């Protein structure tokens, strides 16, 4: 993937060092017929600049259908197996139309606005549209610490930041262990099976989270 990233001139390798983690988690999907969605095309409002990572994904996944969304019109960057929709990542009606057209997704990468509440809202809408066995990835999570993006470097426990939100989701992995009478599992309790935190990125794996506790049943000791 590093070689492909260099050829396609995406910054996910030498600038961000993301490709090593992508290859580790995504290599099992490489030669499968998957549906891949990346939020953000790049190039801002220039209609012919951007799409470098989309072309990287197209080469890395030779049998995949690659989709993307961007707030600017990037239709001129479309290619065979690459389709781009124009709209906002926090416009739920737009996202609903896109996912209804595409169907369930195997892999989702959020490289969009990086605004904290946008990242959280988009995850809450799109994670249920991800297939069991897939991954949801968020890039450039350092904005969790940047005030201009809705983050903070003063209070790491402040609600509404990317890392506060996803650190709390670690508890979903262990919902079987809660000692809470009549506890009702959330969607994320049921379907988050692993989380991987790297420098400036998070991988969330979707699966059936039904591994039993050795001490607790129905959120009470037995």
C-alpha cells in the first residue's frame, strides 16, 4: 500500500503514516468485491483537484466499488469504479439517499471536515449502515484537541470531542459486565467488537458482540 500511495500522490503515507495501519486491517478485504466509502475527496472547491486517495483505494482493492462524498462538486474526478456524491456529511437526508443507492458498506473512512460534532454525527448515522465484519475509520483525530474544530486541549473529559466520545465507546465492548439492573444494550453495545487507536486515527470494527461474561448474566452476578 505504501508504494500505491506514493504513485497516487496521496498524503496518507509519507505525511500521515496511515497506510501501515490500513494495510494491517484491510488486507483481508483486498481481493474481495466490497463497497468502500470515503468521506472527503480533497482539493477543496477546485473541481479538478483531489481524489488521490480514491485512486489509491481503487488500485489497492481491484474488485471494489469506490464511493465518496464531498461538499463540493467533484464529479469530474469520477472514474470507472469511482463514484462521487455532492453533499454534506451531516445532512442525514443526503446520507440516506446515498446509502439507499449504494446499499450496505464494507468499509467507511471519514476524512471529511474533521469538525468534532460532524465526526460524531456522521458515525452515529453511518455505522449502522456498515456490514458486520467491516471497519469504520476516522482520520485526523488530532482535531479533538483543537478549539477551532470544536476540540480542547484543556479538558480531555469534555463531552462532544472526538476522543471523549470514542473513549466512552470502549465501555460498549464490555456491556455484558455491567452490574445494572434491567440494563438495555445500545446499538453500539451490540455491534462494536474491537477498537484500535493509533496516532491521529481510530479503527472501529463491527461484529456481533455477544461474548458471555464468566461472572455476570443479565447484568447481575450469578
